[in-house]
C-alpha cells in the first residue's frame, strides 16, 4: 500500500484525520506541541506540522474513499499523478517528532557556519546556520532543499 498526501480545508486536519480513521483507513497527521500565549495564561496546544495536509495509506483502487469525508479537497499531484510519499519519509517525520531534542554546543556558532546534526533522524546531515538565538537554531539543509528549526520548549507552564 502506498502513502498519499491529501490537501485538506484549513484547520480541519485533525477532524478529517479522525473521520478517515473511522472509515478504517491508515492516517498520519503529524502534529507538534506549541506554547500559545493568551492574555491570562499560557497553554500547550497540538498544531499540525504541515498545515492543510495529512497522509493516508491505501490501495490505489480505494483512493475515492477519502472523498466521503467533508473537508478533503484533493490529492496532491506530481507529474499528473497522485504523489506517492515513500514509507521512509513517513518514518522520518515520525522519528523527527519523537526526537526533536538537539543536544549540541551552539555557543560557538554564528549564521553562515556549517553545522553537522549529531542526533535524530537527520543525524550526520550538514546544514548552514541561518538563524540562531538562545532557544532556537534554524538550519538550511541544502541537500534536502528545506529549512529545519530546532527549538527549546520552556517547561515552566
């Protein structure tokens, strides 16, 4: 069975994922924990890692099943066919979300430096430091063509 990317109505990711799972489909909706500030409190909330997208694993003949759920807009296409997401890419996303802690000495780094990622799913990959502060480092992973940000959550809420 292949993984496909689905484009979903904005802010409907978790609801659509639950409804598709209720149909018996294998769904992956990657979420991250963020700290949101209101005027009277801080709260940890789950937000989609990739807004408006979820992943569904099914046979090609069953692709029309997803349109039984309101909120599904369309499949993501590549070269005229529904884009197939490799299983390894789904596993990398899952591992990344489980292991986002970066144990490294960042004090000697500055923007433009080359940094080799010591742990996690991107272990051994090199990136160019784009931004750096005391709680966050943003790396440009040239070989993969995207930026990745490691942040430190404050646990005092």
